[in-house]
C-alpha cells in the first residue's frame, strides 16, 4: 500500500460551500479518509497528518466546547463517503 495523496482525497470526498453546509466533525472526516484509503489501496496515515494537510490546503477548523474540532462548510461526496455512511449507519441498509 502506498502513502495517501491528501490532495486527491480532499478533492474526491468533499465539497466546500461555507454559506450552505453545516460543519463536519473530525470523526466523520477521518472515517471517510479511512474508507477512501481502503477503496484506493492506500495505507491510512495518522490523523495529525491529515489535519496538517487540510490546514495547508486552506480548510479552516473550529474548536468546539467539547475539545473536538469541526470544519464548517464541508459536505461529503463520492464512493468513500457512501462507504463510510453505510458502514457507520447500518440502520440505513
């Protein structure tokens, strides 16, 4: 398995629309990332590397009262998003 291409992952899996989309939490983003890696034959890297790649590409995070982070204005797209949603929400099947 190869090292993940974060730019391709972000392009394949997210749409940015700060005006219309609610925020996605770090658990959802990392879950989609793991699904994307598995579907693309890549080894997932640590969450800290993903957050750094998102910061470098201009994805702005906000700190929540719970100590977690969220990224406003992101929505999911693509096969990895579908895989993650169906895996994390089996009641949808």
